[in-house]
C-alpha cells in the first residue's frame, strides 16, 4: 500500500478550545481505516482538517505528497471526497438528477456519459424513482445515499465518510457495505463512525481518539 495522507504533529483548536493534540498518522491508498472514539474526541474535526475545511493551529498534512497549505479547497476536493455527518450541509441542487450530474457537467462531460454514470448511481443507491424529486423532500437515508453517490461521481482518490450509516435501515446498510467493498480496490477510505459492527466488518485498521489525542492505532 502506498501512503496517501500523512499527518505530522497536528494541533487544532476550535473557539479557543484544544480539540486535537499532537496527532501523527499515515493513511494509505486502498486501505480501509476507521476512526472511533466518544463524542467530543475530535473525530469529525480531524476529517475536516484533513480536507482543509478547518485550519490547524500547527503541524503538517500531506495529501499525495503535497502539503495542503499549497492546495486550494477545490484541489483537495478533487483528491478527497468528504461526506458530512449531516448530508443537508452538502446537498445544494434542487433535484436528485441535478445533484448527481453537477460535477460531470462542470467537467464538460458528454451528455451520453452523464446519463450512463448518473443512471448507474441511481441504480446502485435505489434512487431511480426519485430521479426528478426535490432534494428537500427526501428522507434522511435518501439524502445520505444521494450525497455518497454525488461524491463518487467526482472520481475521488480517497473517501472520508463521517457516520455514513446514520439513517440507513439494515437493507440499505448492507447495500452500502457491498459498495464500499467494491471501492476499496480503487480508493482509500477513512470511516468516522460509532457503528461498532460496521467498523469491525470493514476495517483494515482501527484508530481510536480520546480527548483529542491518538489512543490506539491497530490492525483489525
């Protein structure tokens, strides 16, 4: 496995409160890593710092050997797909189809390929019947599936998923498991989750944060 993300001596504060303390870790491509820990341990903050959404106080983060200080948010976004814990924070288009096709249209992809790829995502996430539905009318689980699908259509090299099983019933969770299993040969995945069974089922490594510090980093 090749190193894709490297974090060195990372400290981060939010509202003058220290949230992350001296974090050092390496995340590899084609590796499934989960981060666990109690509420307030810094899991979500770490994901947002890696993607440049939150700026660190000190320390260095490298993505594909490039310091994120030298990368813009769109450049990081082309490398790493990030799923927010609340999908409402990243869904912006008025319909399901518009949300899924946005990134492809931005890249000036041909309409035939857009239709094909959006159709595949609609099938995978069982959203076909909602193709033209308003995104505001979707259930929490439907929004979660739509957000993940839109991320995948941007072809990221790495995924950070913050509580992706929230709002999913057992059937949908099983479908998500199948999808992640198919992706791991192509991308690296960092899962932030309280879902212990899901973590144990998928992870190559499990990293535990406690009170903003790295407590454990072990193979599963």
